[in-house]
C-alpha cells in the first residue's frame, strides 16, 4: 500500500509539472496570436487610409474639368489601382500564410499530449479504483489480524488517514486540471474569431477597391461623353455660321425692298397733301357762307333785344314796387292785427258782461226756484206722509185670509180704501203707491228731499208699519233692486259731482240701531256697547253721541262696504235676525258738509233714513217676558214719535223729544225747519186689516201736523246779497231770520268722530 501510495505521489508531481509546462506554452501562444492580430489590424487601418485617399482623389477629379488633366489622372489612377491590386495580392498571400500558420494549431502536439494525459489520467483513475478494491480486501485481512497486529493496525490507520487526504488533494488537482484543459480548449475558438474578422475586413477592402474601380470606369465614361459634346458643339457652330451667312443675304434683300417701299410711300404722301389742301379750301368757302348766315341771325336777335328792353324795364319797375309792398307788409299786418285784437277784446268784453249778466240772472232764477220749491214744501207741509201697499205674497197663504182688502181711487193717487170688517174706510195721504209701484218710482217722489240735504236741510225718512209690510224692502231693497238708502247716496254722489266746480262736499255715514231703548253703533269695533246721547259741554246746547263711528264715503263701493259691515255686526249680535230687525229701529245717518269755495258759505245737512220696528200691537195679545218688554219699548218709542210730531204740529210749548231714544236722537232733524217723510207700509191681505187700519190712522194723524216754514241751516260768511235776495223774495217772514246760524261745525274729524248736533230749545 505504501509503495502504491508513493507511486501515486510521484505520478501526481509529474502531472503537475506537465500542466505547468502546458500553461506556459499556452501563454506564449496567446502572446503570438495577439501580436499577429495587432499587426493585421494595423495593415487593415493602412488599407482603410489608402481607400480614403483614393476616394478623396476621385472626388477631386470629379470636380475638375478638362480633358488632358482628366486623362493624366486616369493614368495615375490606373497605376494606383495596379499598385493597390498588387498590395491586395500581397495581403491575400499574408492572410494565406497566417492561415497556414494557424492550421498546425488545430492538430498541435499540445492537444495530442493533452489527450494522452487524459488517457493516462483515466488509466490511473481505473488503477486507483482497483487499488481501492485491493485496499478493502486488505482492510478485511487487517481486521482479521487485529489482535495479532495492533501496532501494524495503528500504523495502518495513520497511513490510511494520510492516504485519504492525499486522495482528496489528488482528486481536487485532477478537477483543476480538467477545468484548465476545458479553458484551453476554448482558446483556439477565440483565435478562429479573430481570423474570421480579418477575413471579413479584407473582403471589405476588396469591395472598396471594386467600388473605386467602378468609379474610375464611370469617370472615364464621363470624359468620353464630354468629348462627344464638344464635338457636337463644334458642328453646331459651323451650322450657325452657315445660317448667319444666309440671314445676311436675306437682310440685304429686305433692305432693297424697303427702299422701294419708301419711294412709293413718298409718292402717296404727296398725293394726300394735295388732297388735303383741296379739302381745306372747300371747307373755308363753306364756312364763309355759314358765317354770313350767322351774322344775319345776329342782326335779327339784336333788333329783338331792342324791343325787349322796354318790357324788362316795366318788369323791374313792377318788381321794385312789389318789394316795397312786401317791406311795408309787416307794419300793415301789425296795424291790422292791433285793430283786430282791439275788436276781439271788445267783443270778448261784451260777451263777458253778457255772461256775467246771464250768471246773475241764472243765480237769481236758482234762488227763485229754491224759494218756490221751499214754498211748495211749506204748502204741502213739512211732514209728508206716503203710503205704500206691498203685493200679496206667498207668505200670506191662500183662501179668504189672503184676499185683497185694499183698493185705490182711479182719479186720486192720494186716496186708498180699506175694507175692514165689511166696512170700507177711506184714507187720504200725500201719495199712495200701489203694489205694482217700482222702487224707482218711489224714489222719484223722494229724491227732492234727498237733494235738499245738500243745500243744508235736515231730512228724516221713516218707514213705518207692521212687520212684513215692506219697510225693509222700501228702505234697503234687494241687491238687484236697491231701496231708498242706496239710491239716496248715489244721488248725493252725482249731485256733489255736478257741483264740484264750486263746492267741496264731504259725505259721511253712520249706521246705528235702537233696541230696547239702547243705542248701538253698527260700524264700531264694539257694536254691543250702548251709546249715550249727550249735550255738548261747550254750552252750545248741541247734542252729540260720543263714540258713534262715521265713515267717509266717496263711491257706491264704499256704501256697499259700509252696509255690509253694518249688516255683519247686526247679524253677529243677535240669534234671529228677522225677529231682531223687526223689533229694533235701524238708522242710516248721512251727513253732508259743503263749502262754497267762491263765497265761503258752509252748509251742513243731515239725512236720517230710519227702518222702524214693527208697529204691530203685541202687548195687547198677552205676550210675556222679553217679548213683552220688547213690545213695550217699541210701543213707547213709536208713540213718543207720534207725540213729538203732535206737539210740533200743535206748536206746544213743550215737545217731548226726550221720551224716547229715537226722538231724542232725531231731535234736530224733526224740529223747526226740517223735512220729514213718513212712508207708511201696509199689507193688503185680509188677515192684516186691523193692523193696516192702525197704521193708516197713525199716518193720517202725522200728516196733519204743521212744522212751520222751512229754513236753511246755512252760515253766511260773505256775499250777503244772495241771502238778502232770498229774504226779499220770500216777503215778510224771511227764513234767514229764523235760520240757526251756528259756529262753523267743520268737517268730521274721522271714522270714530262723534256727531255734533245742534240743539234747539223746545221753546
Ligand atoms: P218689513 O221690513 O216691514 O218687516 P219686508 O220688507 O221684510 O217687511 O217685506 C216682507 C216681504 O214682502 C219680503 O219678502 C219682501 O221682499 C216683500 N215685499 C215687501 N214689499 C214689496 C214690494 N213692494 N214688492 C215686492 N215685494 C215686497
Ligand atoms: Mg224689516
């Protein structure tokens, strides 16, 4: 084993030496190859530079012109080409040499040695394998002989360890050598690559050479072409010289022709000159003849002019005189205007004076008319009583109870007959309206009273009668067919409008009711509140109602609003409106304040429109409780109204105005100069005859009262002649003396202004 180990060691050393030698050889070879490749690169560079020179030379030659130089250059280029070709051949030879030198490298001794070494290495490996097998056998033998060979065993163990180490080192070495061999194998491939590049580059050089040769060829062709062109140009020159000679001959020919033409032209010109002179002569002679004619004409015109001159003179004269007239015209005009103005002024003055006279007469007539009207009223009586019979309605039922008991006189519209308990009773009133009389007809009879309110009179219109006799219909009417209230206000508005040029009017309204002797404001914020009638604290003796609302009205819309408002208040204050309204007096108080702007005359008139409570005698038919009390109040107030009227009629010292709220409130509209209309409403039905009888008796009694002559409540501020005139015309009992001159009441101060009343002492 030791011997084999030593042998292996020796073998390994030898292999290492061989490897080193191989590596050296490889390095030398590499150096050689590097040197050869550098040399080859240098040669390729040279060739490239040569090629560049050639290319430059060719371009220079291209830019040059001239046959001889080109030829020289061509010769030079041919020589250069030859030289390059030879050089190329030499390079090719060198390349071949190089290839030949490289060829032994492929099958070189190193490779053969390498292969031998490898073979030997594998043989050694095989031998090592065999040795290992032997070693295993020996191991077995060693183990068997352990007991006997302890020492040998120890040594063997040592040697075994050593051998294992050595083995490993060897195998490492072997692997290294194998790698080196592999790298060496790849080296020749590198060399092959370099050779190939050289071959490619020499091919490029060849191609460049070919290109330069072809360029040379092309240049030679160019030179040949240039020469040809030169030849052609020479030929052209010769032909153009020929043409020039021909042209010269032609010119000579043309010149001779020109000379001929010139001669001809001169001849023609001469002929034309002669012609012209002839024409001029002819024209001159013609012009002379014409001139003569013109002279003759001129002479005629001159004579004409001479005759025109006097006409022109007269025209100028006329013109001048006209101018003078125009200059004088404004003065004349002004004079005329002045005189016309004076005439017109005079006429206007005359018209004015006539107007004034007419106006004076008109006013006098107006006063007279008023006086006559007042006289008429006085003659008719201050209290006028009308009767109105309503038609039979469904409410009256059927049968004998609903039969008609009222008849009229065909000849007298103031008489009516009532059939009561088989007896016919006749009544005479101021006027009787039958059932078919319209609201319009009724109002026509009333409107004179309404207008007198504008003139400053106090007016009362009462609707009297039993419940259901048509009081409310006459006073309020329906919306489609309004009654006296609305028509009166409309009439007031239209009257006020027609007088607006001279008068300022203010119309205010209050709506109130008297129920159970309590006065309520139906336009106020608190309609349930009882109002009091009081004496003015200023000692004037006038009455007023503190807190009574007054609305200023200017249109029909305003009136409708006021009525609606009053109606709503009345409805909310009672449970049964029909019953309530029949047991209370409804008052519409219209106050008209007027101011005559020209005279300063102030007037105040009051129109009281009263829908009285039902006059039926309830108390006598055994009513009780509140109904009885209501009936008592109604009876009391209606008989107080009768009493007052009676006292006034009979001129008693004491008039019991204070016996009821109604008479107290209307005191100033009932007394003295006031005008009163009582509209007695009756039902024509058989069942109502006893009530109808009572109402008509009341009417007759009232009608007989005389209130005395009417006077106007007017405060005279200026223009006394009018009032005096009225007094003069009226005779001894002048109303003005009885007029209640009062301090100017002025217009009402607003919605809630209290009514100021004039109090007339009962005496
Ligand atoms: P009063 O107010 O006196 O109680 P109304 O005015 O309420 O009576 O009239 C009672 C009824 O008779 C109403 O339906 C009303 O329309 C009708 N009436 C009254 N007068 C006339 C008349 N002249 N023409 C037609 N209908 C009338
Ligand atoms: Mg009524």
